[in-house]
C-alpha cells in the first residue's frame, strides 16, 4: 500500500491520496465507468436523464434532516436536496414515462468513513412499472457492471462477498446474495 494510510487523512486530503495511492485512482476510474454503464443500460431501456433542482423551497422524498441556505437576491430560505424523488415524480406527471438522475444529495446527519453527508444517488422511475421491473433493471445494472467493468461475477464488500448471479424464476427476490465465506 502506498500513500496515506490514516483514514481521516485520506478523506480530508483526497488529492494527496489520489496522487500517491494507485488503488484510490483505480476506484475513481471504476466508479466513473460503472456510472457510464448504468447510464447506457437506462438509455437502452428508453429512460431519459434529467436534472432536478439542488436548491429546493420544500425538502422531501426522504426522512432526513436537510442543510439550509439562503438565496440573497430572492430573500428566500432554501434547502439542499435530500432526494430527487419529488421532482422526478413531477416529470412522470408531465408525461415523461421513464426518467432517471444521478443526483448529488445532502443530508445533515452523522459523518464517518462509511457515511458522508454529501453523496451521489441514482434514482429512477418508470410509469406503469412495478417492483419486478425495478428488480430486473437493478439486476441488469449491477450484474452487467460487475461483468463488463470489474470483470467478475462477484463484488467485494466490507462485510461479505456478493454474487451477481440472478435468482431462478420463483426463487429469491434478492439481487445480490451475501456469501458466508467472507469474514464478518
């Protein structure tokens, strides 16, 4: 292992970690390729990528505490979004039947190496779809990204190794099954 080893220093001085740690660079590149793969899957399925407001007059879509800010010109208190859900659903009402967004979200809650108050979320909606449709899309994105981007049918995890094999018809509804071979 090269570069910074202290977890807090790695997150606070990301540029130094990227410069000195090839694994950190690899993760950044893989993340970008996974997002590209997910976008391609959704576009093939007829989804339209949209951008919804980050500054919102009313927060909603999740049970979380928002960050607040003030727009000086409008003399208006606003919230940084905690979820794109409400605005994406408005797109459905407006006639776009399949929409998605890779949204920067902000939740004014705890912070740790595993929980960042600022994060990217993929959220998608399909009119007339149900949970079976969402499971199929999720499986296609996760299994396909593992295969095409990572080059594996398994995904490493902090607490377990995950397999991307699709469940059989009438079997489990889980997209990824934890393997008990990994230490906890």
